C-alpha cells in the first residue's frame, strides 16, 4: 500500500498537489483501488495499516476482531461507504456508525412487533437508554462492559437501587445488545460477560418493618377521620385501601387496578349459637386476571384471594351500584381528572401523610421504613402469627420461593419473649402451663407486641374455617374494628391537597 498526495492539473493546466493523502492498494479480489484519507500524513498511514489488516482478513476469510469493528464504527461515512462499494465491508456494517438512539428505536419497534405489552416495551427502552446515556455510549463501538458494570454497581447499595432494580437495568441493556447481534447489526455482543446479581448479594435499597396492631388501627383511624383528599383519593377510600392491603397482602399497584367485577361475593350469615358472622358456603373472593398481578405477569398464573368476613361488608358497600368494570379504588370521580386510577408511585406518599396524622414515624430509629409496601410485610407477619404453615404462607403471599416469603416475616422482641416464656420449666416437675400462658398473655397485651403464634388447628377451632388465618393468642390479628373508626366505605367528600 502506498500513501501519497495525489497530483492533478487545475483549470489553467498547472500541476497541483492535493491537500489530502490517498492510499493506493489491491483489494481482496486483486483489483487496484484508491481511497481518499486525511490531511495529516501520520493519521493517513495509521489508516492504511488498518486497511491492510482489513484486506488480509477478507482475503483469508477471517472474522473481524473487536478492535477492527471499533475502527469501522468510528470511520468517516464517505470512507465506509467506499469500502462497502468495493466489497471490503458488508452493507450491514454501516449500521454500527449510526447513533445509538437509532438502534434503540429500531429495537423498540422490533419488540413491539412481537406483541409485548406497552408497559414492558417502554420500561425496557427507558432502562437501556438510561444505562447507555450514563456511560456516554453514543455509538455501538462506545459500549464497554466494564464501564456499564461499574456504573450499575455505583447505583446499587444501601442508599441506591435494590438488587432487583440493578438486574432489571442490566437485563434491559443486555437484551438490546443481544438483539443487535441476532439481527446482524453487530458481530460481537459487548455485554456477553455482564452478569446479573443473585438475590443473596448486595444490600437491599430499603429495609421495611411490620406495623404493630395499634399502629394499624391508628393508621386506619387517621385516614378515615381525615377531611383531606390526597392526590384525589378520599379519606374513606384510603381507609379501605389500607384495610384491604392488611387483610390480603396485595401490592399497591395490584390494589389500584382491582375492578368491581372481579369480586365474587359470598353470603354471610350469623351463627345463632355464638352470634358470630361467618360465610355460608364459599367465601368472598377476588380473582384478578393474570396481567393484573405481579406473579401473573411473570408466570401467567391466576390467583384467587380470599376475603375475611369483616372486610366483606366494606367491599360490598364500596361496590354497591357500580359498574363491573369500574375501579374499586379510584380518585374522586366528581373532580375533572385525566384518569380515575390512582397513579403509580403515590402509595408511599398517601401513607406517609396518614402516618404523620396518626403520630407514627415513617422511618423508625433502626432505619426501617413504614411505606405502603410495609403493609404487605405486616399482612404476611400477621398471617404467620395466626399459625399459617409455610405452604399456606406461600399461597397467601403468592410466592413461589419460601426464602422470599421469609424476608417478609418480622418478629418483635415482645413476641419472641412470649414464645420463650412458654418453654417447659427445667427446674421443676410442676409444668405449670397456666403460669406460662399467663406470662405469654402479659407480653401479648403490651402496647407494641405482635400476636403470639398459635397452631392452625386451634385457630380454626376458635374462629371458624373462613377466618382461620385471622386468629392468634391475643385475638384475631386483623381485628382492627375494636380500635379503628368504623366509617362507611362509601367515599365522602373531602378537601383536596
């Protein structure tokens, strides 16, 4: 290959020398070619050396390595088009010179064509775009696995992302790179070595706690006695929202998407012997479609949620006279709003204001949060206190992994003390069960104590099969009615904020 400045004659016939260097070479087919390069001789000679490697690779049928692919991606468009014209570079390689935004948009259209939901498409596009923008990747060749791995690690930790959020961002950008290779826009996947983190590594972003029964009652009373509509959500709606979360363990997004027609109401009768209300036959249930729950979107599974009797009456009042397709929990329908559905991400804002009104700290001294998802922690903790087995807990939580469920169970000092006080006496033959039960009851009666677990059989015997999961040594753990307001579930007019 020869690098030189081309000689030419101007209009007057005068011999001139070009400002730009050119390279003359023989391509992989044996044809003589020339290519305009740069004004600087050093840069032109470096280009010529790489061009020789490209010709040798094409002649020998060898694949291009990462260094050569990066060189092609940074090449001037006119030079690349010339190499494509003479056959040294395949036409599809020109895509590597396009801005990364063009590739992301093409990927988004491709995913949409496969029938994925708009929520999935927009979420994946947003996450992949955020990662690539953060590391300054403007073109395909700028994508570096080490830089992305380092940036993701910096976002994850005690004050940052959770492990699941880290994995969602990593998976989205990996899917984009895999798509580039599968659709022959690139040869090598630069993120093939980027690994997702396991759930056991790193630190969760936010530690949550389970609320005590007194705190649950105070929260509900504060919400239902309020005169303020927060984000358009009326006081009675918020109270019913908290009650349903605590009795079912449903997540905020699952609750706000519930439709009236998904509820199958059972028949409640009063036992003439005990005067206690119970279901006659099947209980009231909620059966959301698979796409309306987190587990359903992952596995396609449809879960049925059983509603206890005390919640049955409130849901029946809230659903009475409404269209089956209406949202069970919605914003004030008399205010002009673009959507009746409570926006995603407002759950913690709602409960934070109601907790403040009830005098309950949003973050305790141990740094544990009482956000809306903490109500799910509370519900599962109370299920466990009611004597539910692990199989029952998995079903109630709609989990497939027991380790995930265990992360939702919280044991306070008072409840642990009550358990150890019921151990047999090692110093005496007099096994005073009555004395130990009295000690346990004393701890249960303390202000912040959780219910002490009781066997499922004993719970069923005392509370009936319909409310078996609601019992405990200190009474039904979901008995919020004794201390909370019993306002009607029908939304009342409130002042907006």
